[in-house]
C-alpha cells in the first residue's frame, strides 16, 4: 500500500478486500474489532483521494441474498469510525454496486453487500469463481488485500481477483504477517501455546506444527474433551469429536517423545444443558474432576484448579500464542476460565499474541484492555493456518 501511495492513487477506484465478519446480535455489532483494524487502510486510501470500494463476507450465507447476513450494520460502523458518509450497495456486482461505484467522488468510500450472497465467491469450481472475479474486477482499477481473517480461503475476492488487477497488501495484513512470522522464527522461551474453542478438527492440525516449536501446550474449551476421551476418561455429553480421538492420542505420544509439556484440564464446570446466552439465566454449574464428568452433564468451562494451574504455566512464559476461549465465555457462569487465561497472559512477562475472532472478541467483551496484549490478531483460522506453515491463497496471490 505504501508503494501505491507513492505511485499516486488519486481518482483511482480501489477494491479493498476486508474482513468485516463481525459478531452480530440482530443488527447490533457486539465486537467491532475487525472494522477498527482495517479502518486505517481505508482512511489512508481515501485521504490519498482514491475512490474506495470495500468488500467483505459476513457469516456463511448459502450463496444467495439473506438479510440476516447483511453488511449494512458494518458499513454504518465503518462510516462512524471514518467520520464520513459511507455509501452502501445493496448487491455486490449488480445495478446497485455499479451505480454506487459510478457515483463515488475522489476520497469517498462505499461498502458492497456480502460477497457470499454470490455462489461464485466460495465456489470450488475455478471457472465459476473466475467468472465472479471478472465481474468484481470490472468495478475497480486496483486491488488492496487487507482481509487477513480470510486469507486462508481460496475465494474469488481473495484469490482470483488480485490476479486480475494490479494489487498490494494493506497495512493490516502487513502487521499480522510480521507478528506471526516472528512466532515461526526465533521465539523467546518458554514458548507457551494455549488452545481452546470448539472447532476441534480445525485446530488439531496446528498442533502437529506446534509440537516442533512450543515448550508447553495448554488445552481448554470444547477441544479439551476429545483429548480427555483419548486419555480414557468419559466426557458425558460434552463436545466430542470421536473420529479425532486417535489423532489426539498420537499428539499426546508425540508430545511426550519430544519433551513438550501437554497440559489438560484437571477439573471442569459442568451443567446438564447448554446455558441460555440471550437471557443469561443462571446455570448453577457444578465443578467436577476432569476424569469424573457425569454421563448426563456437559463440560462448559475449565474449573478453578485448572485456572490456577494454567496461570502458573503462563507465569514464566517468554512467548504466548493463545487461540480459542476456555469455555462458553458469553455466559457469566462459564467466563472465568477464559478470564483467567487472559489475565495470565497479562501477568506474564511474555510477548503475547491472541489469535482468533472468538478469543479476540472474548478479551474485549470481558473488559480487558486490548492494548495491553502484544498483538491481537483478526484471524482465527488464518492465523492457525499461517502457523501450520500452509500456503495461504490470499497471501500467495498478493505476492505473485
Ligand atoms: C473468520 O471468522 O475466521 C473469517 O472471517 C473467515 O470466515 P469463514 O471461516 O466463514 O471463512
């Protein structure tokens, strides 16, 4: 983007692929971190006199318009943050988008409707994706990729479009890659990785890579139960990915062989049912040892002994990477595990990186000062896949 700035972009139509995939409660944005993270790139291009066309996905609509996944609230919030009117196109490449783009004056910003309302965006078929990318390319003269959270997706706007337009990386991508690259190179030890969240199989793959780098891996959240099962414990009705049990067993053995400390919860909070996240009705959970989860109960957070244990394991860390909450932090009865890990990061002398939409949102929603952490990544899957050493389509396309 600095090169573009030097070349001059005044009057140019620039397509900015952002990740405005923010959590919504109806039409209310509950965490605007991703919008704030990309706002400087958009502000910079607008200040240089470009006509800025911002595009993103939101959620996972099924390739057709669906009002529940509209980007209109995100466009409004972007306008507030920029302190200027932001036009909104009610489609992505249709009449509305074309009219909005044609009406942009130098320095003005428009947001297009959700890219995933078009089946071509996420299609596995190269020709279908390419056809959609052609339509997007017709809207702009230059492309700036700055949706770090989506760079692991081989989608039309992420992968195919930069092949069709002169392109550059935005400031957010540059920062994210700079920080994550450090974690794959020289890290200050002990290097402690905390993994949680519910997407078990998505997260398991990164452990392979982390076993070569990390000194200690602490596991919590939904993925812990598959590991507890692998250790021979019953997990009641907790989240379990039975088919991943052999993979977990292999990782536990590999960790032992390599001398990596692999730490699982020693106690958990259980409840007979998933908590009420809307009304936040008290759930009155019970604390049980992690090898004694009753058959009719679901583990929903790490317990008090585990909180202490994980805080102690973080206390002397040199570097920490944390991805995924320790429990259902959206409900106050199950937020203490995630709070304890966030506090553990802050209390340690380590360089701390929080990766993942959910953990980043948790940190902010639980009232922590985001600036107190070393880096809060806007990428969940993207940061994990980067650390796995995978080629990320959205980065590869920009380097090309
Ligand atoms: C995310 O939330 O991790 C990114 O916005 C990517 O979303 P996706 O997993 O639906 O592709």
